C-alpha cells in the first residue's frame, strides 16, 4: 500500500498544471472522468484491489444494459472484460471523486458520516487519506464484505460500518461529524435488497419522506461551518418518461435541514453504453442520453465568511506558486 500512496503523491501526475499541483484536479464546476489525468489516478487506486462491487450478490447486481450486452457477447470470458461480470452489472463509486471531495471539503483528520454507505470505496479511500469514516448500510452482506476488504487493505485507521437502517441508526448515533458524504439510491433505478426499509423498494412518495428524514438526521450530526456532499443523478419515471427530480428534491431536503446549497459540480462520465442508448431514446422520444451526475455541495452555517479556510488548506495547497504567472502567456499551466 505504501508504494501506491507514493504513486498517488508522485509529482509527475500533476507537474504539468499549477492547479493540479495544489488541488489534484482544478476546482471547476465540471469534473471530467475521461481525462488522462483522472484515469491514471483511478488506475492507481484500483491497484489496492478495492472491490466495491462485492457484497451485493448476483440477485441485486443488475442495472446496466451495457453490462448485460457485454456479457451476452461473451467478452467476460475472454478479452478486456474477463472475470468482470459483477463489476459490469453494479454501479461502483469513483475513488478519485472520493479523494477530491475529502481533500476539498473535509478538514484534516476530520470525521466523515455516510448515511447510504453501499460498497467499500468511500470508506477505504477516507481511511488511506487519514479521515475517520463511519458508514451506515442496510445490507448485512455488504457490511461484511466492506469490513473484510478494509482489514485486508487498511493497515490502521480502519473505516467503520454500522449495519442497519439509517433512519433508525442515526437516532442512536451520538458523534458529530466534519463532513457528510454519500450517494443515495436513485429512487428505484437499482434494487439493492429485499430488506424492509430499503429506499429502492418504496413508492416515490414514501422514498422522499424517508429520504428527507435521513438527510435531516444526518445534518443534525454535522458541525457548524462544515460541508456535506451528495452525488446524485436524475432518473426517469418508467411509465411517463419524465424525470423524477431527484436533484432538486435533494437540494430541498438539505435546505429544510438547515444547510445552504453551495456548489454544483457536473461529473462527466465515460460515454460507455451511451451510444447504444441513443437509437432507443432519441429518435422516437427526443430523450437525450445522460452521461453525467450531479455532485451537490451544501454548507451548514449562516455565512461563507465563517468558513475557516485554514482547516481546509492541506499539503501542496499551502505551498506558494513559483514565479509570476502571466495569463496571456502561461494560462495553459493552470489546467
């Protein structure tokens, strides 16, 4: 693991860009996971053998038509996708996005609360980056798998997972946190378990009621002048074809809980099966193919001037820029 951390800290990953030297990726409102820098960094994280797809089971691993198509082609038996059946059929969180959100919005050695924990990746990345992580996850098999992976990968500062329903477990959670970071179910886009209380099994109205409750209880654990981040995407109603407005509902829930909408980041995803979906979605129904997620940042506090920038300035971010940059001449060095 030390070698992998050394690779992540290697200046060659960021030396071509002033902003990457300081922030890993430029802190812009669009993050592109297709860029060489991002993919190289993600490949380094994957060397840790993080298997966030484990723990769901075959019964609850199906959401991707792209994955089904590759499997039917037989490409998981030979070729680039060999042995990746489960990974292709399960949504997996990006470790580079984890790293960025922790570095940008969580104080050094801060405590992270994740009310929709899912797989192991957010916990493992938090641990390796020096943050204390606590995730709440309904699926006991997922919790077991996460804990086993963490023991194999993390030498100390082991991330913690609580088994249970966040709506109930948060009532018993006595600690405060420095950062809320999660990726909730997208209504019924994926079925996660058959356990009572699973949001993916609920009607839309029931989903939103429980969703609002969990967000409210999570925010009550968040310290003042701290941030929260939810990664969400829109999902269409299977009958009407209209969006269910998960993004706007998430913003509304956080604002009701006492937070302010602070940053809206677009996360560009690989096109992957997007080209396959165009003939089905666009010619007849005029539905554009969605290839991004929304990374929503919220702030708990009354004024951005109360943010203590010193607790968020870390490592290379504290270093001074060398020389004077002239925008007309050196603008490319920023990106």
